[in-house]
């Protein structure tokens, strides 16, 4: 009979690490196992292996994606090994999580193009020097047909159909392709290959993370714990942050735009963003929230949040300048730096000018903006949709944040 390993003491340091793990998270499963892993690591000095896998489905990351990256950085700062896994193999399958139909897989060319910028952007949050970068094609490609069949034998169809989106599609008679059933298996096998102690993901990834835990047990490994982070609502405070919904802040956006967009969120939403995006101690956030409840202007707290986020992806000096720029715009001023666009065809209709200057996606949308009073030329509101702009240089403003200096020739 094998003796149980000795229990390691739960010290204040371990409790602090547990508190860091739990901050803002949706679920940490099983908590008692993670506490034991933390205690063992503290007692032995052996860091834990923490995995995050991301499929490079798009070339850019927005701050909604950084919710889970922030958690990785917090755990990284505790001394643990962070593995940033680029799912170049799984991207070719296509993750069906949360979808009611088959998602087209990406081509190798699309994957390589997107992956080029992925870690460069994630490195704005993670400590690059202490981050292990891996690609799951390293172990997935060598599996071959025999290995894939052997892997598939370790998980049942019945368990796979427990996943909510598969269950709904099966009941509705919506087709489920066999390759989609392979995706959770391949993501789970990543955990086996990396011997991960903890895997992070969004709430929509819970099933896949649990498959990894089950497969590790099948392969005789200590099963990983899983930590899911909530999906961040976008600028509208309703839908999850998404480029397609245009309610996002891209981490490569300029400092002025990033600062102004953060200030546009509601006072109530601000506190959720503090929990999920700020690195300030929780005690400091609690104190700030109490001050606002007692009468302090909530804008003070929102400015602090906007400057913290802007400084993380730019610099403290850029955040200071963005605050000054925002204040200048609030008083009706024009930013110091705005793009310059040279166009021909004067006199040019206002709709065409806005479209070709990149201030509106189409002529019809440009005219709708004019109709709503959202367009200014040299500070004056444009109300005539039939306006033709003569040759010369004008400063054009759309909404609160879009500006262009247009040099219009004949």
C-alpha cells in the first residue's frame, strides 16, 4: 500500500496566493486541490505550470482578451511558470464553443499571419522574459492517424454530448461534424503534453478545460485544476466585448482613443472593469468605491482606471497626455495630433468626403451621421446633407473622437 505524501502547511503566503487566484474569477475547480498545489509549490520551491491556450483566429487582441492574460500575469508574478500556447493545430479544426453551427477552420496561411502578432500583443501584459511560448502542432502533428484513434478511445461520445452547445444542436437536429468532437480532445491533450497544473480560459471554455483534466487522469498524470474568467462586457455595458459589435478597445489603439473610450463606460460598469482589468490591490479599490459612495466624483475613479489601462499599453507619459487631450476636447478643442488625408475631386460631397477620409464606412452612413448632427467642419456642425466642400484644408470631426485634417484639391 502506497503511503500518502505528507501534507504541506497552509501558510499566509499560500493564502495570499489563493486570494490572488480567486480575484475576479468565475470558477476555480477544485479549490481544495489548487490550495494543495500552492502549498506544495511553496514548500518545495518548485513552480507550478500554468497554461493558457489561444487560437489565433484574428490578428488583434482587445482588452476583453486581457482579462485572462491579467490573471496569468498575477500568477506569473507569484513565481509560477506561465505557458502561452498558440493553437496553430487546433485553429485548423475550429473551436465550436458557444456556436450552433460548424465554424469554418482557418487555413495555415491565416493562422501563421495571425500568430505573428499574437504574442507581441500578449507580451504587453505578460512578462515576456518569463513566459514559455509553445505551439500545439509540436505534439499534435506527430500523433498521426494511429495516435488520434488511440486518443479518441479515451473519451466517450456520451460525455462529449454533455457539452451544452452540442446537446442543443443534437436535440435540434443541427448537424455536428465529427471533426468538432475532436477539438475538445485536442485541447485536452495539450494539457497532457504540457503536464499543466492549472489551465485558464473564459467561461465558454469550461467543458474543454475539464476534458484536459480527465485526459491527464487517463494518462496517469495529476489532473490540472481549472480557472475560468468572466467574459468582459464591452463599452455598451451589455454585450460581451467584440470587434464585430464595435464595443471594444483594441490594445494597439492609440493612447488618446484608449483613454477616451474607457471614460465612456458607465459608472456602474467601471467597478467591474476595476476588478477584471486593474492591478490595484483589492483593498485600494474597495476604499475608492467607498469614497465615491460617500460623495466623491466617480469621474475621478474612472480617470484613474483609464490612465492605468492606457499606461499599461503605452506609457505613463502617454496616459498623462491622453488625459490632457481629453480635457481639451471636452472644452471644444482639437487634439494636437490628428491624421492628415489628401483627397481630390473638389468640390466634394460631404458624404464622399467622410467616406474617403476614413471617417465613415460608407456614404449612406456618413449622411446618417450628418442627419444626427454628429459631423463638424472647422468646429461648425454640418446640417446640410447636400453640402459640397470646396478645395482647401479643413479639420473634420465625427462624433467625439474621430478627427482628420483633410487637404482637398481639385
